[in-house]
């Protein structure tokens, strides 16, 4: 293979691994709780620790790639992710498991934006659009693969293999990265330490407000204060950690918002659909994982069509098609839930959701990094991934909060899908306000 193909391979594999890791735990949580004798609070922190680290440090991860070079940050990220995976797999108690998941989250926070920036460094023109289409599809595909692998390991082997599998993959990617990635010179610019610290604190606080805080009002107020402080610091910096100019372009700004809304709806869908399959349709963990295959397969097929579709119709129109399919998928799910038939309630709507995910993700990624200076490509990549992570947390938590009183799974699923419908409706409206491609 050529050097570019090797780079594309490790970028896609690294992003896929982080997506898999976010979902692979889901189908094994019951067994993890039993084996490690965890309380419900400790169990929730297995997910929260990963989300906190990932969501809180992803902006810093993107900027470090700009300053220290992609190769250095990429390899450090893989080492952290691999070490965190190993210790999560051998954990015998809650403290080690939660600590290991936090380390995994730091690795993922460095890995995700650096991998996207590597594509921006390596490809251009139609080749970049094609590479980003593959990159964008990997998130949804990885989440679905994680559900299948989680179910397989939980049913046939052990939930520990869901973590152990990351170790040889990380070693493989480290070797390939060492041999193929160019070594960039260190940027001799001042590091925005104040911006880095306040951004991490603000994002940690935001994610914790959404996932885990009992006094959410106080934490929400703290988040607003920290975000205001962060913006004030960035306005005065000559070399800010997050250039606020990234928000001046309407297409980029709206792309971040639409991504957050759409990913939030899909994160909620994964959770409620998995629970519905197991409680209402009595699927095993393994069968539940395979229940998401239609979504994975269709997402992959749609992603293959994106580069040619973008070349012909432009980012805005393709994104609109994707958001339209997502809206139809949620509309179809609401009345069909409760039929007790997999293909009616889950399979057919999944086809529409897969088309929507496959067509929407890549244009939104492209729009989020469009017309960005090379020196700020890591920061823009970090912002794309921050919108992804924070949006996922907000959407999922919103669905859980608004369905908290529903004791019947069918009712809860329908209520959650109404929330998803509203989120994607807002996303579709924002997509309509994007400038046409010829004006961008």
C-alpha cells in the first residue's frame, strides 16, 4: 500500500476503535456489575469516567496536535488508550476500572481530533471528501460493531475481551504510525495554558452536569461561568487554544450545532433500542448486537455514495437529504414501537436512520472544517469532535430525563423517539439556513 493508504487505514481504525469502546460496554454492563460487585453509582461511573475525559479534553487534544505535531500526539494517544484498555480488562474492583476508563477517555480525546487533522494534512480536493466520508461513517459503524462485539463477548466469552482486543490493535497502529507518519517540527508559539485549563474545566463541568451531577443547577451555573471565562481569555490571546474565528463562519457554526443535535438523537436511539430489544422482544445480548446490523450496513452503503453525491449536489443538499432520512426514521419508529415485531418496530426504521446517518455525517464534518487555516486544523477537528461528544451526552441525558416517569419500556421508547424527532427537526431547520455551496 502507499503511504497515504496506510495513513487512511490507521486513522479509520483509530476512530473506529474509540467508537467501538464507547458502545461495547453497554451490552456487558450487567455482567460487569455482577463480577466486580458494583453499586449502581459505581456502574454509571464506568461510562461517565470515559465520557468526562473524552468530552473534557477533546478540544485540548486537537490543539496539541497543532503545536506538538500529529505523529507525537497520535502515538501518545494510542499508548494511553492501550494502557487504559489493558487495566480495564484486568480490573477486579470499581476504583481500578473507573481509573482505567478515565485514561481510555484521555487517549480517545487526543486520538479523535488528531486523526481527523491527519486526513486534512494528507488529502485534498475530492480525495479529502472521500476520506472524510469514510471517516464519518466509521463512528456509526463502530458504535454498531461495539454492540455486536459486546454481546458476543458477554454471551460467549467474557466482557473483559471487549477491552483486551484494543491492546493488539493499539500496538499495530503505533508501529504503522511510527513508520508512515511524517514528523512535524514543534511550533514555537506560546501555549495558551489559561485557555487549556479553563476549557477542560468548563467541558468537564458541562459533561458532569449532564451525566452524574445531583445538584445540576449549581453545576450548570458553574459551567456557564467557566465558559464565559474561557471566551474572555481566548479573546485576549495572540495564539488562543480555540480560535474564536472558527465560529465566525455561519456554515461551520451551524454544522457544529446540527452535528450535536443529530448525534444526541442517535445516542439516545442506541440506548433505548437496545433496551427495547432485550426487555420487550426478549433478545439475548448477542442477538441485540446483531439487531443493529441493518443500521450499520446501510450507513456503510450511504457513506460510499457521499463523495459522488457531494461532487454533484454539494455539501448542503447532501446534508439535507441525510437529515430528512433521519427525521423519517424517527417518525416511522414512534407508531410502530409496540408491534412486537423486530422488522416493523426496529429493522425498517433502522434502514432510514442508517441512510440519514450515512449521508449527514460526512457533509457536517466537511462543513465543520471548511476554509480553516492549516495552523488551526487541529483546533477545528477538536471542535467537531467536541460537538459530537457533548451533543451525544446532552441528547442521551435529555431522553433519559424526559422518560424517567415511564415504567413501561414501549412508552419510554416512544417518548424518547419524540425527543429525537424534535432534535432532528431543529437540525433540519438549521441545515436549511446553511449558505449554498457556490457562496461558501
